[in-house]
């Protein structure tokens, strides 16, 4: 099993970074300025269980045959001739350019399998730009970040599809490959309950985070005390949760017959204060470590002090979690100190929906780290939030709903022409991410986008999870003439 791939694309789209990532060494020079690579360079690459030769090439540029650009292009054309398949790289943050379209026609004429790689696809800007690559007409793009190592599981699958004979394995090797892909695919949208669920507990100082985790674990694993700021490092603790195995004695006896279990990895974090109030170097480092724990978690429990809930800093922390795209649960700690618990809980849940519309419907769970009350319910809420976060909706169901939503509330007209929404799809989950296609979508009001997002939450039971939405519209061929 051996084959050759050529990396092709215009200058400064990250071809050499991708080459170095696949080879596993920094063989090719990388810099922000275009034109660093001039000669073609070959290296032995590996991706999963695939071993192959990869050729890095100069950025494709126009130029006469005798010019430096022309000679560099001849080297690139020789690499295309030697390869079994072509990796055509474009910059997802820039989108498809006229140069990309021109050189796409060049690789199309080569008559070889082409895999379009939308590089630099990390972050929301990159995700949106990756879908521009469909316009090249070379098949489905592979969103990827060569610098950060994201998207290589999708590239692996694309290579299997593009070169089925060259990548074919024996029956035993095929089983090993399947296990390797499953182990490697950290960012898949399929829910895998066998993996430990990563939960970060965050909140203001002295909200009772460490006490709550100790009660969950059933031991004094973490240092606690009445002083604010006891915790500094973000500590990850593995735990097998058994339904009914935590909480007070009354809860344990009520749930004694239930045997649901789930592997957890729970992260205790330092309390997060307003940035203006943080002047100690150690506290700054502890806060940065807490924010890093949020980024690596799947579910974040924002722990509030039930006696003084929804302070401004609490809302800031929830907004941070939503912007990071993590599943969210709000915990109301010190619930044993609250009087008239029933009325207070109704009031606080209504207040959460009012103050936090970006995560409307997030679970608000009363809990007490001191007595163990409500801990099982909190963990169950985190598991449900994780399931919603992983949820993927079929395109057919989405568009049946979209048709009704548009009939009920059509998009507004702009300059006498009504904005037209054609269809919607969900390319990924974790969190749910939707792409809406149509005309004049750059004029679609934010209020109508909120109408669509709220409709998705209500219809498809996406309560409490952040929802991402990107608007994609077809190019107007007359736009340039109008500007002239």
C-alpha cells in the first residue's frame, strides 16, 4: 500500500505547513510571506495506518515559461504528473479567489482524483469560509487546520474514498484501521457513552466548587476552606458515577434500585473574578488555567451561589461558555440555605431565560455541596446537555421545518426584493452548527436569525446548548459590473 500525493494551491495557503504535519517533521520552511517554497520537495508521510509519499510544491502563479514564476509552475506540473491524487489547498479564511478558480481548472484537466482542502478552518471565520470551496466544483471540501492538527480524520476518510485500490487492506488490517479511526476521531458528532464525559466546574470564588466535587467523589480529594481562592490549578479527577451513589442518605435509599453508571472526568477550577480586580500574578495564571479547562471540557457546570445568584460576573462566565460552544448546566449551590425553595426555583429559572437568551432553556439545577442534595440530578442534567450538544438533525427534517417557519413569518424585503431562503443543513454538531443558503442573506436582520435559532431550539429540543448559524449566498455575477 503506497501512493503519491501532490499538494497544490496558490501561494500562502498553508501547503508547507500541511506537508510538515503529514511528514511529522519541519522539513519545509514556513513563513507568513508568500513564495517561500520554490522547488518541489518529497517526503514520506503517514496518516493513521496510511503510508505514502507527499510532494510539497510552489504556489501556483501566472508567468511566462522563462520567468521564475513560470519555472516554478513547471515544477508543480511535474509533481501533478507524478502523483496518483492531488490535494488542492485553499485558504478558508479568505474564501475562493479568482486564482483558486483558475488553478482548479488546471488540476481538473489532469484527470486525477482531487481532494479540496479548506485550510485554516479553525474558528467561526474559518468554518464559514470553508463552504466557499464548494464553488470550485471539485467535490466536498475537507475543513482542516494544518497548524492546529484539526480535520485529519476527515482527510483520512477522503483519501480512502479517492484511492480505494491504493488504500485497500486485508481483512485483518481493515479491522485494525476501523479501531484506529474510532480512537482518533475526537471531534466526531456521534455520541460515544464509553468515553469519559469531560465536565468543568467553574464559577466565582467561594461558590463551593471544590466542596461539590468532594461530595460527588465521596472523599476529601480537593482542598477546601472558607477562604476565597483556595483552588489555583485546574485539577482533573476521574470518577465512575453511579446513579444514586452520591447525595444525601434519603436520595441514596430512594435510588437504591437504579444502576445507571457513567465515566466522568471532572475538572475543578479556580474562581473567576472580574478582570479589573485581578492584580496578583498567581491569580491571573489560575484564571487562565480555568479558561483552558473550559475549552477542553464538553460540558461546563457554572456554579452560582444560590443566596446571591446571577451577579454580573456569573452572566459573564455563562457568556464565555456559550462563545466557546460548550454544553451548559447552571448549578445553584448552597440550596440548603434558601427558604421557600419551590417558588425561588421557579423565579430563578425564569430569570435565567430572561438574562441568558443565548442559551435559552439551559438546565438550572439546585444543589448543595454541603449536604449532597441534588448532586445526582446535576450529573444527569450534564449527561442530557451532552446528548443535546451531540445531536445532528437530518436535512430533510430541517427543511420541512424551515418551510413552515418561512410561511409563518416570511423574511423581510430589501429595496423592493424579498430575501429568499432556499434551504438549510447541519454539517456538524458539538455544538449544533447550521448553514442557511439563499439570496441577499447579507441583508437578513439579526432579529430574523434569532427567530430561526429560537425555532430550532423549540422544535428539535436543543434547549440550553449554543447554536451556530452561518448564512451562505450565491455570488452575484453582475455585482462587479455595478461597482464599475
